[in-house]
């Protein structure tokens, strides 16, 4: 099939085609007839609409990098073009221009079987189809798609992903009023040019006058003679020859100076200074003065000097992402390249000052029938820091000896936790404090450790991350660090699926044996099922994770172990295991957080008194909303748990566990899923004031005879629920 073009020529001014019965009808004439109609229509509409004018629809709504645009209609080359809506992904920063790409394609009978003469079966005339798509870039110079004969690309709006501002670009043709304003502007420019020409003429005249004045000054300066009068005591002027001779004579004669009673003789000065230290003593060091104490002034000791210098070095170190702005990079202390950014981040941490800090923790459970749990905090105040060694040695008798910064505990095989704690407190009470929690046998460690050495080194300061993305190829890992803050501001730590062999104990950030550290304002993006890594893994005390976002972590978003740790105001999506796991510690706080489509919500394993409060947990994929195992004194309150995969709250071997004031909602189709479930052994559970919406007979469950329970008000405000 040969496609015949048209013979339309706008310069000839043809408006109609008159077909005659005694003459052949050519396909070029039919094509020309269409082009005449399009030309006339476009000549009129182009004065009303500019190319790309939105006629209807194409309404945009944006959130962050996501921009959703509805179906719509726009004007282009005399036609109304339908544009299908779509969802676009934009860059994180910078104003984005949204384009419509319209390409033209010839449709044949091979593309559309309806384009066939039903009588002969031969193909009929071919069609031209315009196909429009929304784009986030100008595709004018892109290769044409297969079968396309041409394209037109127009911009229709702009979008700022940071502020969410959307501006429609509505071009229009010039009107008669525009032409009038342009003519007036041209006249003003001509008048302005005339005024500038006149000003140039005046400047030229002033330059001539200044040249003449310069000539006069040059001829006068240094010329001598009597151009000025001689200087007097009342009038400035030339120095006379006589005054010059007098000044020259003074330079050759020593001046005469009379002392008064404000001056001292050398002997008088020596007498006055006799009570002061000689000059040779100043800065000489040694033991000329005692060391300063809190009650007595004196020399600063070397240890105090180290601490003073370190305190002065407490600072903030700024790390810039590879995609940060040039201004941010110029002000940063460290700049990442986008490859192995964790190495630069570790350099920034190590750049903070080192200060000896709190020492060692020991925690273990009795291995004898009486049970118990002991926690020893080793603390030794002083300028040299707090490094203490505690050694346990099997022996026939229980003895505790203290030698400087070492504690030795000798114990028989029958020694109990209570006996050990009492002996340690009596012998080393000034160096350590310990306490015992008695709640029955619940082993954590198989035996008493033979020795424990501890001590953390404070990195007293803040590592501030800029806005942008940091690409992590290996874990950001440090041991025995305290008082460190990692602070982000729209900062993204993105795991890269590299050749590095990650271990199960690895995570994006790993802090082992640490204390008083804070991680805040960071977004962690994993690679989903490609690994089994946590977002943050730490062991230690007084740790705070807040205002962080975790997306696609392969394992837990946060894996914590220790005492008095807090995870607050964080968000997790699609974690491969739990959002938060807290292990072997007490006084945990998990509050104000949101878990969306994680495998599980929040898990406490072998923990003491802790609180899980005010969290939103939605759509767990395979595990509980809240899981409490082998723990005591746990309060689960004020949480909203929706569609958990198994139980909303499940307690296994719990002691003194309270489940109070929670909202737990199962879909009606969620069979064999529990609202609140208790199993195993334990005592004194309190379930009160919860709103539970779940299938019948699956409201609360206690295995028979294993729990002493108190229920208060849990049956109120329930739908489709019974007390099981």
C-alpha cells in the first residue's frame, strides 16, 4: 500500500474543493480536503488557545515525590487531545516540569481489523492516531516509538515536591491589547535612549573640565615658591626655613626630662617585688604548688587538663550527602561520594573528642533453684575514668576482694545470686551498685561468666547528617561508645545490595556495649528480601531512637538489648520481622510509633518492667501486633492494633503483665486470630478496658489453670466478641 500525500498549499488560498461527476476523484483531493478544514479550524482556534492549553481535567495532587494527575483534555494544533491520567515519580528536590508527549502513528488494517472493505476484504483508507502520555522530562529529542510518524511535546504544569506547590502553565496567544502595550513600551524605550544620549553628552563635558583641573593641581604640587603663606601657631601653611633649621637641631640634642613622684628607683622596685615568686618559677612546673581541689586553688593536674581539653572539643561534625547542595558541601566537615558512604560517616564519628566514661555492666540470672536476677553497674568516679575489671573464680568459699580498679569474686558451686550480691555490696559498695529482682526461676545465661571487663569511651558530640541520600555498602559499626548523637534532617541511609557479606548480627547502624546515645531524624531504606538485616541494632543503656523512618528492612527495624532504652515517634513499613524487638533488659519505652505492613509489630523477650504505649500497628503480615515472652511487669496500653496476622496481643510465660485500654480490631474474615491471648505459665495478668472487635470466641484466651487473672471491664463496648 502506497500512502498518497495531500496537495494542500495554504499560499494558494483554496477554501473548497468542487467535485465533478465527469471527472476522476483522486485520493490526494480527499486528503487535501481534510487539510483545508484543519487549517481553517487551527487558524481560528490558535487565536483562542495556545498549544498545551488544558481544556478539562488533568487535575494534579502531590505528596513528596509522588504526583497523581487525572485524565484530561488539552488543545494542540487545532485538535482536542485526550490525555490519560497517571501517577508520576518526581525528583526529591527542585521544581519539576510536567510534560505531555503526543506522537502521531498511522493505523492500518493490520493494527485495526475493522479497516477492511466488508464486500471485497481489501484494506480501506488508513487512519492517523494521536497518542498522549504524561512525562517528567522533555522528550522532544527522544527516538520515535515504532510506527510513529512524528511527535509534539508541550509543558502543562510545574510541581515542587518539597512545598507541594503545583502551578499550571496556561500559555495564550497575543491579543490586540498586548500589541497596544508593546507599542507603548517601544515608544518609552526610544525616549529612554534619547535621555541616555543627552546624559552622555553632559558626562563628556564634565570629563573635559576635570582634565583641566587635574592639570592645574599637577602644576602646583611640589612646585615650590610662595604658593602658600608661612605656617603660624594660628594658621596652617608652608614650613619656614628657620623652623626647619630648629627641628633639625633638636634631632642632634638629647631631650631633657624631669621625673616626678610617680616613678620608682631600681632599689625601690626590688624591695616591692621581694615577696613574689621569681621569674624563673613561672611556668616551671613540678610540685611548687599542690593540686587544685574543689575547696582549694592550686595546680591543674594532667588528668584534669585532659578532661578540660576534651570538654572544650565537644562539637558538632557535619556530614554532607553526595547529592547535597554545593553550599551545604562547602560548609560540611566531611562530604560523601555516593559509594561506601559508611566509611566517611565512621570518620566523622571518630573525629569527635574521646572522653573516658562510665564503665561496665554485668547482668545474669541465678543457676540455682531459688532463682533471681542480678544486675551490677560498675562505677568508679575520678579523672582517670571508670574502667573496672570484675573477675569470677570458682572456689570453695564465697569471698570478694577489691584491689584498686579490680574486683575478684570467689564463689562455691552452691552460691546463689542473693549471696553474691550481698558479698559484692559489702566489699565493693563504693565502686559498684547492684540489685536483685526475685521472680522465680527464669534463666537467661547458663552459668556465671568467668570475667567481665568494661568501659566505654564517650564521643561527646553530634554527627549531623545533611539532607540527601547516603549509600551504605557495609554496617556503620562502633563498640563501647557513649554520649554520641547521630542526627539527620531529611537524611536517607539507603542500603546497597553490594558484594559485602553481611552477617546476621549486622545492621545499617550497629552500636554494641554503648550508653547514652541518640539516633534521630533518619530514614533507613533496606533492600527487602535481599538480606536479613536490621535497620538499627544496639546493646546498651539509656539509648534513644526517635523520629526515624524504616522502609523494607530485611529483619527488624530496631533490635535492642539493655536497660532504660526508648524508641519513640518512629515509623516502619514492610519490615521482614518485627518493627521493634527488645531483649534482656528493663525499663524499655516504645511509644508514639507506627508499624505498617511489617511482619510483626513490637516484641519484648526476657524483659523486666517496661511500657508499650500509644502505638499504631496495622496489617502485620505473619506475626503478632504485640508479643511479650518470658517477661515481667510489662504494661501494654493505649495502642491501636488493626488486622494483626495472629493475635493482637500475645503473652507467653508472663508475670504481672497488664493489657489495658487498647483497641484491637480484626476483620470479620480473620478466623483463628485472637484479640488478647495468654499462654504458657505465669501469674497475675490484668486485662482491662480494651475495645476488641474480632470473631466470636476469640476475645481473650487463658490456658486453663495456668494464670491467676483479674478482668475488669474488658467485656464492655465489644462487637462480635465473647469472653473465652
